[in-house]
C-alpha cells in the first residue's frame, strides 16, 4: 500500500511545474492574434461593401468576430474533410468510391445542424437569408434555406478538393500523405475566399452585441442644411417633420410649426463615425447590393433608434 498514487497532489504539482508555460502563452497569444486578424478582415470586408473602412488596432470585438467566423469556416469545411478522410482510409478503390459520398453526407448533416446552432446562438434571424420564398414551401426546405450562406460556402469547400481527389484518389491513404497536405492548403485558401461570403451574407445580420454589423433602424433629425441635402438625395421630396412622422396613418398630419425639426423616414444606420453616418433605405435587398448614402454628421442634429 506504499505505492504512490498517480493522481496525488505531489504528482499533479510536478506535472504543472513541468509544463512550459512560456510556450503555452505563445500559443494562446498566437490564437488570439489569429482570431483578431480574422475578425478584422471580416468586419472590414463588410465595411468595404458600404464604402467604409476601419483598421484601428484597438478593436477587442474583432476577437469575438474571429471566433464565430472560425467556427463557421470549420463547419463549412466538414463535408470536404469528412468525405476525404473517410475515403482516404479505405484499403481499395471500390471502398473509397463507396465511402466517399457517405463521408460527404455526414459532413453535410453536421454543417447544417452546427451552423444553424451557431447562428441561433448569435441571435441571428436566419429567415433573413432567403427572400421571396415560394408559397407552400415544405418545412424542411425552410430549415435548409435558413442556413443558405453556409450551404454556399460548404459547396465551394467541397468542389475544389474533390477535383484534386479525383485526379489521384489512390494517394489518399493516410492523413499525412502529400495529397492530404495539399487538400489542407487548398482549404486554407478557400477559407480566405469564404470570409467574403461570411462578411457579406452573415455579418450584416449578426447583432452588434454579438460582434456583428446588423444595421439599426433609425430616423435622423436633420439640420436646415441637412434638409436641403436630403431633398436632393430623395429627388426633391422634402423630409417629413417630427410631427408628420408620428402621425397615425390615414389622418392628416398636424400643421408644421416654425420650430419643427425635419426628420427622415426610417432608414438603416449601417455604420457611424465622428464625421459621417452611413445609411441605406429600408428594402428587402441584401446590404451589399444597395447604394449607401454617406451623410455628414454636421447635417444630423440627433438620431432616434426605432424598434
């Protein structure tokens, strides 16, 4: 009974002492830097769609953006990884061809379920990813369309590696083989491309509280100069007054007083700096497919958030 317990306090302390904490710190710092850069790329690809940019170094929310972006990239790659790994471990060509689609199917299931869970955790309304849905569409199709951007990304992840695999299927024997390493390199390059899809299709629908770029629905209270500019932007249709904007539909608006402050209709506030406000009109089109209006902040007296 004098044997030393392998899980004793002394053995645990010895293991903790033997850990090279310097290397652990370096790995953690490297991961955090990777997530930060990935989040910075995604957020600025989105801002580029609206003709804006922000490469400020002190943006901690980019770490969280990079975290859920990396999770979505991994989920998108699962069909390709599953198909090639399962097929690559089979002993003969016929088993490779048999298990290749099975691995792809398993990967697709994990991609759809996993991405749906991630998008729900991000408080994203997944119904915004599909427009003008046909009447009477079966419920399973509603579910698949709710993760439409991820289906696109997973398809591209799958097509190109499959072409590589078909060129030499016998070489996919182990994960350490040269073609597998080529596959991993190809997936890395595809990930760079996939960040654009995430930035344009997913990031604009993730709330800002979850490190996304979902626009706020607002009305802008304009100065006198702002009223003139807005009239030109709206083809000489003058903005409403605050009293007119709040008037019930179907009733005549109250008379405008001399101190009335002109306001815009409800617009999407995409991004705001100390100098400019980037807005779009409320439409059903994706954000990157609409023109963006850059409004000088000096023309805006106040901003009211709408629900």
